[in-house]
């Protein structure tokens, strides 16, 4: 690891114990390695979501602005699905 930047971080006692335990049990060679792995996983999880915090805020506001949800009626959805399936099947006959 040729190019690293040293940082000072503050962890809760529980988090610090968790990291120390991971090193003591041989899961990681050092606390730095454990923290780097945690940051990599955090980064991957954020990348998988594909949204920035600001984009999520915009989406939440759009949901709020759209008003109350319409009632959910599973029976009418099932009925409409079966009706559409019959139409598709009729076209293939």
C-alpha cells in the first residue's frame, strides 16, 4: 500500500471493541485493515444503490408531494391480470 493517508477517527466503545476483537481473533492483521474493509463495503453498498443522498431526498419529496396512496385492492388486480392473460391467450389461438 504505497499511497495512504493517515486519519484519526472516533468510534463508540462498542465499535472499537468489535474492531479490536476482529484483529485479536485473526480476522484482520490490523485495525487499519479492518477499517479499510469496512469503508470498502460501505462504498460498495452505496454504489449498488446508485443514488446519492441528495437524489434520495428528491425522490422522497416527490413521494410526499404526490399525495396519499390509493387503496390497494388485490382482488381487482388479480381480476385484471386474469382478464389480460385471457386476451393474450386468445390472440395466440
